[in-house]
C-alpha cells in the first residue's frame, strides 16, 4: 500500500487489558515501553500483540503523524470499534 510507514520494533515491557470483545478474539489496552512511555495496543490470536497506532496507520491508512495513542479503553462487543 502506498504511503505505509514501516512498523516500529517497539519492545513492550508491561501493560494491561482494558476490554475484550464478546467472543474473546480482540483485546485492547495500554502497554509501556522500558522508558514507561504508554501506548495503546490491540491483541488478536492471529496477529498477537501490536501497537494500535501502527495498525491504524499501516492497515487502515490513517495519518496519525504527531499523535501518540496512549490508551485503548474499550471495544464494542463485536470487536469492530475501539474507544
């Protein structure tokens, strides 16, 4: 996809889940790198744990330059929408 940014190789050292989709297939929450910088994550069985910002930029095509998504607080029961 044109305009995709390469994925960072961020090491997430700690975190917590905030919400789980009804079927358990998607989990969202916040994680911290070794410097305690918080970032939102999304977990799926297929793809494992990934930074939500990278997913939105590289797979959805959103331009989030200048933003840092620090928390993912909830997810709809069907796992389609994250807040």
